[in-house]
């Protein structure tokens, strides 16, 4: 069996689960109920990543409380990666390259509604809420989040061609579930001590507000540096540019919507029929 065939076999269970979710996705509708947020549909240029690259693993953190705010983020109705079609197709090409090496991409965040960014801003202005500080920003004063560039009123994610992601070695081990209220460990702690994520060791966890997250920080060496370079070079080869301050953050160029910030919810309804 070839390495690619082995990699595809290793992803079979993950893909089957993902496709089951796809099959059960609701049809488009104008309004929503319960915890769902109402909003416009996405332009035709947007697609759900599983319809283009079904083997890419999803770990959509903002639909869960395991993020720097400690709560589900506004606008994330379902744990789904939505991107502009060129960005999704580029990730498909990157995925095929990695599968041949025994790896898979895993996405943490893709298109991000403006209402989610607004939620980040409201949280950042509430200096009393530091629930997740011990894990995500232990060395940064919350009052500095805007000045230091960790939080902003606009995000490139809202334009649809930016993605946060990592690499997972196959066969993929499950990431343990986060339990709200559990003891938090700094995101820059050694891999065996920080929150167990099935990513290869990138030196920090995802969304770590720390200079150690800078892609080329000289303190990150050896295997961790090599892993970051594998992600960076693989994505650069299909048209993505890395944000130097975040090893996980990449934007596909040229952007389809370089000046437009969208606010449709992250849900299958938003891209139904695309």
C-alpha cells in the first residue's frame, strides 16, 4: 500500500463523520431559531470547505468555549469552514501534498463574520473578564490587546480568503474535549503539558497571544521550527501568505474580496447550493 493510500485510509473515519454531517446539513432558510443567528446568505464565490476538500480535518474552536474568550462566539452557528472558492481549492492542493507525506491539514477558523469580530472587541474592552488568561495570554496585560495587535475592529478573516490551520500526523489522534472550568496551562508550555491537541508540535497552541507565536521567532528551534516551516512552505506553494505574528494564519492571494467584510453566519444554510 502506498503512503498516499495509507494516509487516505487513516482519514476514512474522520471523513465519514464529516460527510455524515454534510448530508444532514439543513436547507437554506431566511431566519433561524434557537442558538442559530439570522443573517444573509454568502455570495456565490463562497463554498463550504468539505465540499471541495473533504479530508481536511475541522477543529472549529469558536463554536466551542475553548478559545481566548471562554465562550461560543457570535455568528458561529455550526463547526464549518467556509472560504472563497480559490482559497478552498488551494487548500485542496496543499492537502494532497501533505497526504503523500503522511499528514493532514486541520482548520481552526476560516471565514469569520463581522459580528464575531464585534464580539471579540466587546470582550477585549471588558478588562474584568480574564477567565482564559492563564492559557491564552498569560504574559500579556488584557488592556494591551488592541495596542499589541491581538484584537482589532476588522479582520481579514471576514473577507473569506484567510484561514487559521495546522498540520496533523496520520493516523490522527483525537484531541481531548475541553472541560469548562478545568485548570488552564500556558499555551507556550511544552507540548506534553499544554492542552492536548493532535497538531504536530508548533511550539505554542493555537491563538496563543505571545511573541513565541511569531512564525520565525528565533527561540523556536529544532522540530518545532521545522514543523512551522513545513506548514508555511506547503501553503506558500499554493498561493498563501503567512502573517508573521501568527504561525497558524494564512491568506490566499489575490483575494476575491480584498475590501469587503462580510457578516453572514457560519452555517451550511449560508452556502447552500454553492
